[in-house]
């Protein structure tokens, strides 16, 4: 299993919106690195849902329900979407400050390249995020 982080402004689409809907198509990604990360996702991979801008914290865990397929919102070819389903809210949302203060996460894209909307974590980083967030 692989681990990923997806970012979303909570005012546009929050974890609560995601849970209420029971899942979503993750569309609209228009960055080549983020697109390639979407393409690399496998069914069942764990995805951390990060509230960006105002909250700056990981609030929940989702899973990949459907792997990459053509993004129906794209005007040109080559862009992809994946389907995600909520798994569990974190008992303790993990703030960006906590992430920056933990050596396990010092090289992750969320810290190095804050604008990237979809980024990978290693297995060790994914397990540490679950532990920090109080998920068993």
C-alpha cells in the first residue's frame, strides 16, 4: 500500500463535505507532477486529506476507490482523475507545524513544495502520520 496527501481548501470542499457525499472524483488537477502522482495511485492506497490555506492540517484518511481515468473536467487530453472514499477522520488533526517539527517528514513535498496538490509519502511517513493523527 502507498500513502499520499491531497490538498483542498476547506471553504471550497471540506472533509465534512467529502464524508457527507461518501466519496468523490478528484478532478481539476492541472500540475504535471501532481497529475503523475494521481496516475501512480493504486486501488486501496491510503490518502491523507489536508485542509490547506486557512487550517493547514491533515484531517482525515481516505482510500483510492478507482485508479486514474481521463478527467472529465479537462479541456485537453492527458489530465486524469481518481475516485476517493473517506475512511476515517483523524482523532487528532495533524497541523503543518507538527509536520515540520517531526524529522520523519522533513523531506515531504508538503514541506518542500507547498503548492503541490497531490504528493506521495513513504510507508514510514504514512505510518507515522497515522500514529500522530491517532488512527489505529
